[in-house]
C-alpha cells in the first residue's frame, strides 16, 4: 500500500465524525449512524484505491451503504480490504456519552479476517507484553506477567473491561488479585487500542465483544506493536457454519494477531465523535468552524500521527445536518 493512503483514509473518518457529531445527545442513534455512513461513503469516492468492504454495516439487504462486498474508492491505486465502523458507539452518541469514534482499517486484499457479526472473546496488551500472554491463561497469571513486563506493581495495573453481566466473574477476579478495573459501556475498539498507548494508563483489555470490532482493533494493535489473541463465540449451528465458510475448520480455535490481520502492513484511522480515552470529540467552535481530533497509523512503518484539523462547514454542505 502507498503511504499516501493513510492520510486519505483519515479524511474519510473526519467526514463521518463531523456528520455524526451533530447528532450527539439527541437520542437518535439511527439518524447519527446514517449521517456517519453517508458521509463516509461519499468521501470514499475520492480515495485512490480499489477497495472492497469486508466488514461493514451488514449484508446488501441489511444496509444500503457500506455493505459487505461493496466496492469503494475511485478505482485507482492498490487493491485493499476495508473494515469500517462509521460510528462506533451509536448508543454513545444518542446519549451524549464519551468514547464514540468513526473508524476504518485498511489492508492489502485478502489479509483481513472476514469476521462474521457474532461475539468474539479477546485479550489485548501493549508492546512490552507482546507474545507473552495467552487467552486461555488464568487472568491472575496474565496480570503477573503484565506487571513484570510493564515494571508496575499489581495494584498499579489497570484492566479495562466492558460493563456487562457476562464479565462479572472476571471483574471480581481482577479486583481480588489487586489490580484496578476500569469499566466502559460501548465502543471496545478505543478500549482495546488504549492498551498499546502508554499515555492512557491502560495495561490490559479482556472480555467478549463484537467480532468485527475485534478485526478493526487488530489493525491498530499491529501498527502499535502490541499483541492480541481472540476466539469466535458462535451461539448456534448457523454461526458455526459461517465460521467454517470463512476457512476456520474449528470455529472456536484461538486466533493470533496474524490470523486477524495477515501480512506486515495495515492502516488504521479514527476520528473522535465524543471525547474519550483515545481522542477528543468534534468541537463546534462557533460560526461554521469545527475542529476534529484524529489518529492514523501504519503497521509497516509503525508511524502514528495525531491530527487536529479545522473544518469550515459552509464548504462541506453535505456534512451539515438540516435544520428542522
């Protein structure tokens, strides 16, 4: 992939963030998601690539835009797989909560796992503990390893876990071990990536969430030098067959980072919609001026860029919410 593609992709996440942020706190998650999806699809038309959406809003009959199998880009440039979540955190935006983002992962054609829309068990760590943790290890052993590699006392470690009833036991065990637990509601892409960025203070992500979000997170983790293991959690025979159809003879096999994102290159980009662990949200500065906060990274070079941009919305009428 050409390096210029990374900066083109972040323009797409910026557009989605600007469009969806105007719905923040309005209690209308579908409208917010539609705004992000429409903006992202429109901006993709100017991106120099031959992209195929492998993780998107759903199948063609479920989502008219950015559906799985849709071709995006202007038809020039590299052939790539694209995984998108135009608005990671639709409920977050509807309620005005933190940590909503627009996210995209891009990799060479055939290198992203075509994860079906089902649950996935995940464990994610930063670079210092890469290669040393196992998804099947007791959480107590994992905490000891991370404490040693991060040169921290156990009581100073922070484990981020989604606040769901299914995680009650692991939350209790982490606390009993002596580490901190940071609970979050929706949006596990940002929570996963936080483990590989030292300024966040997050040392470990564990739990079960969406499989598509897991693949998107994996692209960022690869770019940051962290590590991730995962396991699909099919809930019925139909979901098990979908796993077999994508080449997994054992639907519940442990997936390594290189199973989720093959090869040595991937691009991840995200723009904040509401402020959170990773990024500031969109800020409307008065008049027609808005500011976005984005991150874009590439696995091949391990380059991470933080980008703040000012946007004059009068020059981007397709991103402005119509007045009622």
